[in-house]
């Protein structure tokens, strides 16, 4: 047993050794809850399921975390055909005790069998539809739907009880009694079933009294016809018989017109309603099947897209790894420029953990040599008035280190841009020189060139 306050495992202590909570009343509640659980278990074995449910609910009022009681309550609901109520109790039980709980097994079995899960959901929806039919006074539709439910779940006690109630409403007492006996076989102590059986017996007794009154009439055969007349009756004569005959014909016509014809019409309407309901159910089933197939298609489409994305990621990772090998090979062969260019185009995120370590080490070794060669190549091109080539080489240097050679790389890049009349890039590089090296000769010259370029741009706009 666990402490209700702090959850520590307890022995026979009357006070919690961890938090000091008084456990005496709590132990009494737990004991009463367990007693009621054992009593419910005994009733369930004798199929007094309603009595067991009452004891289990009371047991849970004393101790709501009694998972044994809650699991048994779910099993009884399931035995009575109430799958939704059973699943609800098992979910609550699992919430209180996630590990080593039989509720997990019951829920897992329900999940493993999609047909069983769908059957439970369909039965709940159809039963709600039956109740709606009853409220609409469409008893014929209610009976048809109920019979379908009970054909798939013969242990649904509430279904048999509702079917019996409809039969009682329609005066079909023998059919009601049969339905109630089936409910009683599942749950012998159900008070609702007992109350309905008592009502059926009472109505049948009153019906037997009416038959006794009918016994006061005399019946005899006249050829192939059965004649029924009051037991004590005097001779009424020819004209009386003729009058009775005419009255009988009139009554027969009236009965036919007021009772038989509406009944035929009602039956036709009922048959049409049943046909429409069955058609709607068929359409609903097909729609559910179509929806299920569409969901499977969407799921498969998602799987294909994920697989394609994974293939793209793997291709990109392979390409990055091959580029790293190319850079390493170029470094080994002292082709520093190729190694530096290749390393610059590699996305480290695509490499493995070891690959990222290798590229970090390789870049540190290549950068110094790469910067030196690129800077020398850029300055050689600049001094030879090859400004486009100078821009290409010096841009590589500045991209890796804007302060290289105390700012000379950045300054000469600005000069090359100015000489190619790329005024925007030139101003950008001159401004960086001013910001990075304030007060220096390079900054002073850069400021002068920025002013000259701005004057040129102003004159062009005029």
C-alpha cells in the first residue's frame, strides 16, 4: 500500500514515516474498498452483474485508485456489451497505475483488433440511433436496428431491455418476456429486467381476465363456419337476424376502412423507411471504407515523400563527404587553392561527427596557406592592372579574414572595385576599412575616396 499523501510504500505503520500523515482512517477506507471488491467478484461469478457493478462503484468511492476494482468494472461492462464504458474504465485505471496493470493488456487487445474497435464504435452509434427512433415514435425502425445490434452482440443487456420495452409498448408481451429472459440469463440480478418482467406478468394476467369474460360467449360450427354468440340469448327472429347482418357488414366495412387500410399504408411506409435506412447504412459503410482507403493513400504518400527526402539528404551528405576527400587530396598534393575553394563550398551540417572534426582541422591548416597564396595572387593581379582577377582573389581573402595584412587586403579590394567603377562595392569596402581601422592612414585615404565617389555619383544624377 502507498501513502495517499506522498506515495511512499508502506508497511503496517499507522503514521507515514516519510510525511507524517495519519493512516488509520485511510487504512479503513482501503479495507472497505477491498471488501466490496471481493464481494463484487463473488457476485460476478454467479452472474449477478448489476449487483457487482453497484459494489464496485461503492468500492471506488472509498478508494478511487483501486485499479483491481476498476478493471473488474470494465470487464463486467464489456461482458454486458457496453464496450465504450469498459474502455473508459480501463483508461482511468491506466492513468492511476501505468505499470503492471491488467488494463494495459485489455486496451492493447482492443487496439490489436481493429475490427473489434470498429464493432464497439458502430454499436454505440447504432444504439444511439435506436434511442432517437424511439423518441421519434418509429418503433419498427428501432426494432430492426436493435435486432441487428443484438445479432452482433448477444450479451448487450441494455439492448435486450430496450427491445422488451418496445415490445411492451406494442403489446407483444410474449416477445417482451423472451427478450427479458435473455437479458436475465446474462445478468441475473438486474433490477430493471426484474421490473419489466413484473410488468409483463401483470399485463398478461389482466389479458387472461379478458379471455375469461369472452368465455361467457357460446361458439358452434355451422358447416365450415364458426358461429360465436352470447351464452344466454333469446330468439330475436328473422328481422332481428337481418338487422344484425346489415350491422355486421357495416362494421366490417368500417373496420376495413379505418383499421386495415391505414395499417397497410403504415406497413408500406415502414417498409420504405427500412429500405431507406438500410441504403443509408450501406452508403455510410462505403463512405467509411473510402475514407479509410484515402487515409491509407495519404499515409503512403507521406511515406514516399519522407523516403525521397531521406534519399536527397543522403545524396547531399555523400556529396559533402566526397568534397571533403577532394579537399584533403588537394592539400596533400599542395594544391592549396583547390583545397581552400573546395572547403569553402562544404556544408558542415551534412557531415558526420568525425567529418566535422576532420574539416575543422583541415581548414585550420589550409587557411593560412590559402590566404597567403590568394593574397599574393590578388596583389599580383592588382599591380598588373588586372582588376577583375584581383577582385576575385582578394574577395576570397576578405571573406575569410577582413583584417588580413592589417586591412591592406580589404583596402586594395576597394581600390579594385573603384577602378572597375563598381561604386557601390567600393564604398562598402572603404566604409569597412574606416570602421575597422579608425585613425589609420588607410582609413583616411578610404574616407577621401568615398567622398570622391559620392561627388561622381551626384554629378551623374545631375
